[in-house]
């Protein structure tokens, strides 16, 4: 079968840093497909390859990577695109077209119309299948996400639509379900009888000025909270599915999201130098801190504290599950610390279980120690990148790592209050935590796990 990935946004950062390396490695593993990159940045393939492909890239990959200068605003571009696709299909008896939309959601409607026109012009004697891949954020809010979905459904069935949240391709996400549901000792304590609170921290050191035009329309809520963090919360708090099939997992994830009320306790801010190079003030939020609650039987009254944003002193991505310190209370001993599970995502995947053991040469004094799982040490350093796993699933027609439209709309409902323009926004110095993050901790009587 002739398989073609038509890469809209083929000259962008995502394609350069994530998609092309993933395509190359998958080809090295034996997957057969051709990539047709579309973009306005380069006039010819030679210039495209020189800038967008590593000099170390294999000849096999380069031979299966084509480029076409394509301007979506040019109505005359559709004919050459159809001809290019037709030439790649050639005399194949079966072909699959995978339209990969590495575009801003605002461009989906025009892209879909052009895809429909291209499809109608392709004539071949082969069996022709198609898929479409859309990046997060899917829309800008609840209303736009529903509208974009209607646009996609004009040309594709829901089975053919792959909505990407690349965090679902990360090993730590899949390990969350295995940790919870393949270990009886964890399953028995993973609820509100044992868990006191949950923290999710995603601090990044880089800013967004180099992609300000894109980020200015997105902001931290759309970039991280509505997708990555909501997905993490579902994996942390969902009930055990009947099976680990995509359908059964989605059912339980939707139950979690439906149980979460729209965010009411939150703060946002932007770093002080945002937009300095553009010569204007940019009011897009780059940091947020918030509190959520999952109102289900097993997680009611367990607060979830979240902070995430740009231009921090240290990169930090972790989840901290804090257990109730019943022993310390019963024994009236403040030196006995709580147990916890610390899942570190960056810079490497580790899972630590913090427990109290006797400190040597003391009279029954305990000290917290950690029992650690390290992904690289246990399974090797060559764990596939998230995008490699995601693309592999697309090629295989497996939708297990893709959020459903119902999950996406529920997530938009939850974060809707954070998207309102009226609420105040703090300006914080670069490399510092915004004041409101510590204020949220003080108001709720907890300490960030730093």
C-alpha cells in the first residue's frame, strides 16, 4: 500500500524538531510511507532539505521526503498539489492519505475546503483511504472547538480524525495507568481515604518571544492546562476501566472531566519582558496557578493544585501525591513525615515512593527515604519519543493515545473562566515564581513540592 503523509505546516518548528526525526526513525524501523511537506518558506526542495533536515539524516529518509511550495491563500495551488499526490500514488492498488495539520486552528476551515477539493480531483484505480491529524489546542474555546469539529466532519468520519495531545504518547502517562491498575498495593490506597492532596507542577525555563505570533493567540491555559494537565488529572483519578482499550479508557476519563466544576480559584500572570522585542505590550498569560476538585466517590475532597508556566529559574515537571499523615497525628510526633509518590517527568522519568524508616544510631527516630524507579536505568535510554509513538499509532490505525471529542469539550468547559479577559494578571520578573503561586499555597495551607 502507498501511504502518504501530507504535512501542512511542513516548514514549522514542530515539523523540524519533532515530526521529521520521528518520521526518520519510524522509516528505519521498517514503516513505509512518503512525506509531502507543504510550506511557503522555501521555493524548492533543495533549500528545504538544507534547512529542515539534519545533515546526518539517512538517504532512505531523504528519498521519502518531498517538498512543495504551497500557499493556502493561492487558489491556483490546489491543482499542483493534486498532481503531486497523484504522482506519488502512481500505479498503487491501494493508497492512504494522511493529512497532518500542524497549523493554527483558525486555518482549519480553509485547509479542509482545500483537502475536499484535492480529494475530489484525485482519480485512481486504487482503493483510497484517508485520515486527518490535528494538533492541540483543538480550537480556542468550547464554541470554536465544536465549530472546528463540525468542519472536520464535513470531510472525515470521527474514526478518521486523530486529535493529538502528545503527552498521551509519553511513557510516564501510560505508566500511570499501569502503576495504578496493575499493582494491588497501589490500587488499595489510591483514593480519598488515603490521599490528602495532589500537586502538578510544570515549570519551563524558556520564553515564547520567538513564537510570539502563535503564542499570543494561545496563552498558558490553551497551551498546557486545557489539554496536557486535564489529561494527567484523568489518568490520576479515573476509575479502573473494564479493559485498557481506547473505548473503555475514554469512558472513565469523561466521567472524571464531567465531575469537575469550572475553575473558580485561579490566578494568571505574564513575565515582564514578554513582547519586548516586538515594541509593544503583550497581555497574554504565560503562567497560571489554580485549584481543582474531582467530585467523584473516590476523590471527593482531595484538592488538586496546579502551577505551570514559562521563564522559570529551573525546568520542573512533576506530580506529587501526598498521603494523609495519620501516624504523625496519632503519635503526636511532627518529625514523622507523610508518605508520598513523586512522579518526575523532566529531566528524566522517575517514580519515587517516600516512606519512613529508622535512622541508624537513634532511639526509634524515623527518616523519610525514597524507593526509586528510573525508566532509563530499568528499560534503557532508547525509549521512543512521544511523537514517534503517536505517529506509529496513526500509521497503525490505533486511536488508543488520542483524546476523544467529548474529552476535549469537557476540558474546555472546565477552563472557560480562565479564558475570560476581565480577570487581573500579575506581571512577574523572569526566573521567579509569581507571587500568586505562593499565595495560593498559603491560602490553602500547603507547600509546593520544590
